[in-house]
């Protein structure tokens, strides 16, 4: 197993004079805890409303567009524009964090989210379909840009505030995102059915505006700016060991998003249960992530996170083969609603094991290889981690559409399960390579992992006055 020790943040000697230094001593610990918690809570709320907004129309926009004689394929392109934009905007946000205020970026993006939501509300008055489609795409692109900024800023600031609890805080943030994804389509459908297309966007826009106003007061401007002595971080993009956890996270998200577009058709054909039961299945799938994520995050901060990587490499491919289930498992297990619900709940749990350690492992490898973690490198690594999720979502949806044309649900999920087995062997090779790197580093007498024990009183947090 790869050697690993806990994080301790470094004392920085290159702190710009424009920043105040807050040491977590007994005298300031209470105040520090208050602003850290308030900032963390508001970051989660901003992420919740951002992800909730781009998931909100998923339940009613296809029906509304069909009433306007707009093909379902066009609706799919409109809905898919947000994660597609996330892929490209996340790495760019790292550069913005190097230069600009994290609070300013958060407030600007959250305010724009509210304006974009109101823009959607007005589309019901646009009668020309070509103009309506163009405006939908434009607004969804704006959602993708603003959402990507909020995503990266939240993860970067959280990692800066809680360097000894990165896995736990990452798990809590991911829980907020999954809560938004799970609940917002239902909320959107209820608003659309009981009120109107207009109110389905006006009410969420008002809620987002309240979060925006609260963030002005409750969010501290934690500095994530690049230091003059940071140097270049371009080597991260070509470092296979640093990039592999992000690749692994993207692949797992591909597995997670693969069955979503084809699940309703499968449950209808196999069990005579349509979209409602498919929605329940996906809710169970997401509930597994929501309920277990904070607990697993705490364990990952306490123990070696590489252990969770390896466990997921064993369990996730095996569970995925039971999703169909695969033909060679039919003698052991027949398709049933119980089988489907249990397997989807287990996949949700195993996604936590596979994805949540990725960020802290990327930090760990960087520090082992380069000895020091400059802020610009931390910003770039965080943005790559954030981009891995929409990459997986996009690839999963596209591959699902392609394979479902030629294969049954059981055969297509079996194909993805076999790919997961192959990827697991690559993951084992990755762990072996990291262990060799750490052994060489220790033998040469260089500083090793970013994660090592130390009292919290040694940590310093920098924030703008």
C-alpha cells in the first residue's frame, strides 16, 4: 500500500503585506472557527443553488419543448450545454483565482446566476422557435460559465481553510451538489405543473438572490492568489501520476452517468415500470452518495486515502456487472426491482470511495514530487478535479446513446463493467508507481508527503482585510 501521512499546512514566509495573518491560537481560534464555518456554509449554498438551477429544467423542459414542436434531440443539446461548458471553464478559473478575489468571483457568479434564471423565465414569451432555441443555448452556456466559477472557487477556498480535513469537507461539498441534483428536478416539475413556466424560474431566481445577498455579509475573502515566488505549474498537466486521480474520477463519473439516459426504457421493458420508478431508482442511487459521503470523508482524513481507491477498484467493477445483470451472472441472479435498487445503492456508495480521495491524493503526489505546494498549483489541481466530473458526465451520456443503439441494457452495462475491470488494473499500477516515487524520495532525504501530523495551532490562514 502507498505510504501516506496527514496534511499539515506550511507556514508561508512570502505572505503579501496586503493580507492579514490569522494564527489559530487560543486567543483567535473561536473567531477563526466562526468565519470559516460561515464561509463554508455559504459556499455550499451557492453551489447548491447553482447545481440546482442547471438541473431544475430537466424534468419539465422536454415536455414544454415538445409542446412547441421542438425535437427531443435539440432539448438534449440544450440541457447538455452546461456540463460541456464546465469542462472548459474550470481550468480557466484557476488562472482567475491566481489574480482576483475569491469572494469577488463568487459574488459575481452567484449574482449572474440569478439574472440568467430570470432570463429563462422570459423565454415563455418568445414565440419564434429558432430564437427561443438560440436564447436557451446562450443562457445555458452562461449557466455553465458561472457554475464552473462557483464550483472551483468553493473547492479551492475549502481546501485552503481546512487543510487537515480536505476529504471530509470535499465529501460535504459533494453531498450538497448531489442534494441539489436529486431534488431540483422534482421542485422544478412541481412549480411548472402547479404554477407556470414563468414561475418555475422566477421563484428559484428569488431564492438565488437571497443567497447572493447573504454571501455579501457571511463570506470572508480567503486569498487564493498566486504568490510572486510560486513559479510555473504547467508541469501538472503533463505529470501522469498527478493527473491519474482526475482521470479515475472522470471514468467513475462516466460509469455513473452511463445508465441514466437508458434506465427508464429498461425498467419499462423489463418490469413494466416507467419514468416514475426510474426516478425512484436514481433517487436511491443519489441517496447512497448523500448519506454516506460525510462519514467516508471523515475516514479518509483519518486513514490512508489510497486504501479507499484500492477498495473501489475491487468493488465497483464487480457491482457494475450485476447492474444488468451480465449474462454470465444470470444463473446466480435474475433481474428484479429489488436487485436493481440494491445495486444502484451500492454503486452510489462505491462512487464515494472512488472519487472523494482524488483531490487529496493529487495534492499529496504534487508535494512528494515538488516538495512545496504553491497556491497556483493548488488552484490548478483543484480546477482539474472539478473538471473531471463534467467530463465523465458528458462521456457517459454520449457512450450510453451509442451503445444502446446496438446492445441491450445488460450487454451495454456489462461492456462498461469490463472496461472498469481493465481500469482497475491501471489503478493498481498507479498505486505501485506512487509507492516507488515515495520510496525514492525518502531515500534521497527530500521532504515527503504534504500530509503529516501537526498541531492545528501551526496553521495560518490568509484573508483579505
